[in-house]
């Protein structure tokens, strides 16, 4: 994710008064996992771009933005 995209995402989150981002996924055993992070930590996690957490954050942000546009 580029710096510009990260900044646009954070601006949108601030405009929508989003305080927390909740991440949910299913592990390889089918057990639901959940992590909630403050919006202030989102940029740090997106910049790392490593492992499952970065991929989940990107997918959930895209889904969240699309969901708001559709509904």
C-alpha cells in the first residue's frame, strides 16, 4: 500500500469518526480469531506490509470502503 493510499484511508477513517479497527479471520483449524486495534496503530501496521496482518488489514479496509459506498 502506498503512502498516499494509507493517508487517504486514514483521512476517510477520521472523517467517519472511526476509533477502532476490528480484524476477524479464521485460522487453519477453522477457529475464528479477532484482533481490535486503535486507528492510531493502523498506519504503522499498514506500513510494515508483512504477513497475514497486513493482508487482512488491506482486505478489510477495501471491504469497509466498498460496503459504505454500497449501503
